[in-house]
C-alpha cells in the first residue's frame, strides 16, 4: 500500500515512524515533510494546505490511504476533497474540523450540550469587547476565534493587558482574520491534562494522557510556545478522573457533534484542566497534538495503521488500542530566540549510541546535511519503566545531539514527578 501523510513537523515524523512498523505499507510520501522526515519517507514539495496539489498527487501516484495531520488543511476540507476522489483518509471532514477551527463554535457547542468548560462571552465588535473587559473578573483569557498556529490565546492578568489583547487581536489583526471575533472567558486554575483520542464518530477510545510544557523557559517562565516538551502518562489523570471525563466530556462531545450533523472521525484532542470543580475543557483540537504525539505514540503497542483504517471504516473498538505501561519523556530542542526571532541553517549531528527516538520538526537538507530551519528543531523522546528513568534517559540523549544556537528547558517532567511523589 502507498500512504500519503500531510504535514512536515515533529508530530508528522512520529506518525510516519509508527506507520512504518506496518508491513502492508510499501511506500510513505510526506507532503511536504522536512529534512529529517526524508530519512523515513519520500518528501514531496506540496504544501500542507495545497488541496489541489495533494489531490493531483494522490491521483497520479495511486495513493491508497492518506493521513491529514495539521489543523489548517482539515479546516479547509482536504480530507473531504481526497475522499471525493476515492482516497480514504484519517482526519475529520471540514464540517467536523470546525470544532478547532472556531472557538465560538466549540464554546457554543459545550454550552448547548452541558459539557463542562469555562464561562465565556463572544464579541464581534471591539467596543463591546472593551466595555466587557472593564467589568469581567481578572485574570481573564482572551482567544481569537480562528486558527492562529496555537498562539491565539492571551491570558490577561490586568485590565490593561485585557484591553491591549483586544486591540491587538481585533484592531491590529496580529492573528489575521482569526481575531475578527474573540472569546473572553473565565480564567480556570488547576493542573492541565492533554488527552488524544481515536474516534470513528460512534466509539471513542482515549489514548494515554500527557502533560505539555508551553512556556519557553524553566519554571514555566517566558513566552508561550507550541510546546517545549511532554511526559506521559499524566499523573493527575487518575482512573476516577478518566471515568468522569468519559462520562461528562468525551462521549457527550461525540454525541453533540453527531446531533449537529458533524460526525467526527479521526483524532480528537481534549485539552483539559482539572479544577476544584472537576475536569473542564480548555480547548478541542481536530488532530494529533504536537509535541504530545511524540510521547504518546512511542507507548502505543497496537498497529497505528490498523487503528486508522478502523476509524475511517467506522469499525473502531477498544480492543484495537493497547498502550504500554511504561513512561515517556520528550524534550524539545529549539533555536535560541524561539518563539520570536532566531537564526537557522546550522548543521544537526547526533553521536553514535544515542538511546532515544529523535523526531525532526524544523530541519532542511542542504548539501547532503540536515540543518536547522525552524524554531522548534527536534523532539528527543525516551521511554522507560518509570517517569524518573524516562526523564533521565531523554536528557542523556539530548547531550548527544548537537547544533549551534540550541536551547531547551532543563525541567521537563519535574511537575509530573512532584505530583507522582
């Protein structure tokens, strides 16, 4: 079988490495892929949002199955376009991907169907939003309605910050048209939990939980990023919490989408906060998270391609999905200056004997060498019988990976270790 994976980051690299374990698959193409993915798949110069390019490539290369991974092409309807030409896909339709594509839609869905989330108000004109910012509880959370590369959320600790955030989104358009509408919502407190799940629109099977580290610097300081590292499983996601999430959040969300005529098939990501009043939804994503995928998939013992086919065919069952009881830690190695300005073009080298999976996020091939080309460059993931061992193994592996201008957090997993102890 010939498989096509849309996207070109560390998450896609993790998915491709896992798909390679299936002997049915003869060839994997990555559109567009990157310099590191090129070691595991054939990279094709078709952009992740180029729907026509992907359709044309699928036709001319007799593609048997496609995995549409990033949010942008899903929200634009790439999975629909491929299914229309007879190529089965892992990934939701455009109608279902709106659960991530519009914060207003997802918040209204949760309100309508009683799914626990933060209290909120929606604004389409700046004056009303500014007026509300003068009276709403502080701190508050201001979100751009549409996609913003995972960065369209500002936590305002003061009224001045709230006003600045509204101006920057609605007037200065720092997130483009995504900020034409904004959601202003209650600031929730508690441990965050990420749960990816497989669903065929009827059955939902959660994957192993994880804990992300969003801030650029140690001790959760610095700017928000796409994620500087992850550990799995998340110690706060106890069996009791898991049951409550299934009963009050996961199944109600799937049922709500069906009731709206937007049946969701693919990977549905639940961003949760464990508040004093129980788990609440912070956000939904319509696809695998990054870098959560890089710690979740190494612990998957089942065959990923078999699960993906079952999802597409509406045949998902719980017994198809089995996870290891081990722990995983992923440390993201980034370019100094990320998430703002950074230099690139530095050669990446790996010492012999490095005992970890290295997932390449931002790299290119230049004169036969792999060089840095992005802010987040690599995810270095190790697994072990305990969380402490997984963290130690991951950091030992990081010491054997080299490129100029590299930086990484030194405290990935420490919050989880404290919770465990």
